[in-house]
């Protein structure tokens, strides 16, 4: 891990093409989809016409308002959930094993449509998940992100951390229709790549468009007080092999819509796929479902072209074979 050796201002000026400071970038993350005020009226009109027109494309008809969190006993827990979401290493320390924030991958504090926002997630559970073959409650879904994306431990059901995150998500979702197909849920889909994603093309995109913030070695950058400013994309401080972002398809969709930060949708689809493949071709903490054999773990949990786990890249050892157990380190000092 290293500390930023360049002044923050130069990072921003060069990195975000003259964009201002980080807060300004974060706050400019506005939905990039059209918002309609009266979607129901439109649907009714379509239904009533003699020759039904094709269903209109789904539009974002809900976005959480900027209203203040209520100043009461419920609001206190909502506010705690928001704090955890933005800084889990501080407010949910016991359950976190890396330097990421929930908001590292669920942008704008879990509000941004197309960035797996918490309001859409909240109203989409209970739901069956093929990842664990049963119906998951929302609380159980939250546990999953601690175990995999945060490379930590699942807080027990009923734990104040889960109650706070659930309260925050529910508060964001208030007023939304109870519809798991609500527009804005999940990461905005990306079209299949024209060419098979390629490590070397991805590396070129990474060096040109990402390394300035996430560092050439993917370890991210810290502010002077040690807080992670630009999160790690691989290595010990990043998500583990079981995380959703370890799927090339998920990473490509996230990257296309959101990265470089503040310049979402400026990469071509192919570039997003290539750079996702590059990132997901690096070692990271072990999959907590590890079965004592990389090959067997791949067979059980990673049997898909979207996962590089257990694959050899550029003649190296199979990915995952150098990863230590969950929460451990890949190498002394985190160097690979
Ligand atoms: C490394 C990136 C990353 C981090 C960090 C992360 N998540 Fe996620 N999260 C994802 C991805 C990717 C998905 C979608 C996974 C999938 O579709 O399999 C997801 C999905 C979710 C969902 C379900 C969304 C839906 O619509 O079904 C919830 C809820 C969630 N995350 C909560 C959290 C919380 C709370 C934290 C912090 C404790 C967190 N996440 C941290 C990447 C991340
Ligand atoms: C201007 C700085 C900047 C640039 C350039 C940038 N990112 Fe990011 N990236 C961030 C920040 C900051 C976050 C976390 C978002 C937050 O905390 O609000 C992030 C989050 C991520 C995440 C999810 C969190 C994690 O650690 O896995 C991925 C993946 C990612 N970026 C990939 C990329 C890729 C690929 C590129 C190049 C195409 C890129 N980023 C360019 C600043 C940047």
C-alpha cells in the first residue's frame, strides 16, 4: 500500500479532466436516465388504445428525495445506517475485512439509479438467489455483501448494524412502488462484447483511464489521515473472490455506467469489458466458501466464463492459489 505522492488537487485536475474536488464529483452523480412524472397515466393510455402500442421503455419513475432524515428515534437508526454505508470500517468495524465502503460500489450513498441503489434493493426482497439456492430476506442479502464484497463477517441477524442498514434502505425506498423490476435496480446492463474481453487491451485502458486514482498496482490511494480515498481494485484491501464484482459481467456493467468517476459512459462497451477482465484477473482474498482446493472451488462456485478464479493468466499460478483464507493477506505486506 502506498500513500499518494502527488497533491490531491493535481489528481483531480488531471484525473477528472479539470473537474473540481471529490465532493463535487460525488454530488454530481445524477441519474443518467430520463425521469417521468406520470408513468402510470402513460401506461393507462396505452392500455386503453384500440391497437396497443409497444410498451414504453421503462423509465425511472422513482428517485429518493433529498429530504432530511427525521430527527426522532427511527431517524437516529436511519442516520446510523447511512454512516455505516459510507464508512463501514469505522462504524461496523467488527464485520469488515478490507478498505472498501458500501458506497464504493453503490454510488451516491446507495441512491444512484443503475448503481445497485438501496431503495430498489430494499423492495426486491425476499427473493430466491441462485448464489445460495434459497429465498433470501433483505437482511440476509446485506449479510452477503459483508462476507464477500467487504471480505468480512456477516453480522448476525438482528444485529444493530443490519437493523441500521435496513432502516436506511427502507427510508430511501419510502414512496417507491413495491416492484422488484423497478427501473434503476441493479447495475445498468451492458451489451455483450463484440470481441472476447482481452487482458492486454484492458491493461491499456486501465493505465490510461484508471491508474491515476486506483494506482498502477490496483491498491488504491489513501488520504493523509489514512482513510481510503480511491478504493483498491485488487489485492488485500479489495473485495474477495466470492464478491459480485468478481464477475466480469458485473464489473463491466458497473464500470461502464460509473467509471472513471464522474465520467460514466465515456468508455466504449468493449473497453469496459476489457478493463473489467483485467481487474478481475488479479489476485485478491480467498473465497470464503473455499473447499481446500482451487479446482474444486472453481467447479462449485465459479464455473462460468465470467470468473477468472482458478484460471492461469499470462502463464502465472492459477488465480486463487495464492490467496490466503478470508480476511487474511495474500503476501506479507500485501505485495503480490
Ligand atoms: C466491491 C463492490 C461492492 C461493495 C463494497 C458492496 N457491494 Fe453490495 N453489491 C455489489 C454488487 C456487484 C452487487 C450485485 C451482485 C449480484 O448481482 O450478484 C451488490 C448487491 C447488493 C445488494 C442487492 C441489490 C439488489 O438490487 O438486489 C445489496 C442490498 C447490497 N449490495 C448491499 C451492500 C452493503 C450494505 C454493502 C456494505 C456493507 C455493500 N453492498 C458493499 C458490490 C458491492
Ligand atoms: C477520478 C478518480 C477515479 C478514476 C479516474 C477512476 N475511479 Fe474507480 N472509483 C473512484 C472512487 C472514488 C470510487 C469509489 C466511489 C465512492 O467512494 O464514491 C471508485 C470505485 C471503483 C470501483 C468499485 C470499488 C472497488 O474498489 O472495487 C471499481 C471497480 C472502479 N472504481 C473501477 C474503475 C475503473 C475500471 C476505472 C477506469 C476506467 C476507474 N475506476 C477510474 C475513483 C476513480
